[in-house]
């Protein structure tokens, strides 16, 4: 009896990649729009009667903001280490890399809290600076918390025995690369140009 061989299994749809890419694109659009508003309000304030955007007696702690930027270099190294280890089925190193990623994420949130504490900037100070500052940096902290949750989910799924699902480790890295790019934009516009 002649029979055809069974059909090949369907190709994976890469749903996690697509979802992560869409979320990163939406986050980029959101932060890009907020930074565009920041620059617009800044220009209007500088062209206004006071000729200043940053309120008097407010100074931005540059050490904490620079530490946040440098921390993303470590995060990039750790997420790439997780991908490298996952491809080699090395669960112990994947766990260490994801743990260090989570630790750095918590450190970045802590540094942002230190910025808030040192600036002592009231939200309602009569200028749009305070509202915009807290809106942009608060949105970014929310993105950091989402990234921290994504790191924990990735660790539980991969270390829990689903070692064949390496796609989540790579999607996790894509999200953190987006976060590094987003913070670089935020750092330059909010913390450097003031």
C-alpha cells in the first residue's frame, strides 16, 4: 500500500516574540510622546517671561541618574548571559543571570526613589515641570516593575522545567533592551538637558 508521509508540523508562530515586540513598540510610542511633550513645555517655558524650565531651588541629582544609566549595561550583559546559557541548557547559569537582572532592576527602582527623595519636587508647584517629571519617570518605573515581573515569570517557567521553551528567555531580553533604549532617551532629555 502506498501512502504519503505525514505532513511536517506547523512552524511555531512566535507569539511571545510578536507580543513582546508590540509591547515594546507601544512603550516606545508612549515614552516618545511624553518626551516630545516635555520638550514642547520646556521650549514654551524658556521662551516665556521667566526664561527657565527647572524651578528655582531644585537640582537634579546626577549621580543617581548616571548610576541608573550605567546599570542598564549590566542588565544587558545579564540578559544576554541568560540567552547564552539557555541555548546550552545550563539552568544554573540561567537562574543566576535572571537573578542578577532582577537585582539590577530593583537597584534601578531604588535609584529612582533616591532621585525623588533628593529633589524634593512638589507635583503642584505652579509649573508643568513637576507634573511632567513625575509622569515620565513614574511611567518608566511602571515599565521597570513590569520588567521585574517578566523576569520572575521567565525564571519560574524556565527553571521550573520548561527548558525547551527558550523563546521566553529571548523575549525577556528584547524587553530589557527596549528598557535600556527608553531610559537612554529619558536620561538625555530629562536628566541631562534639564
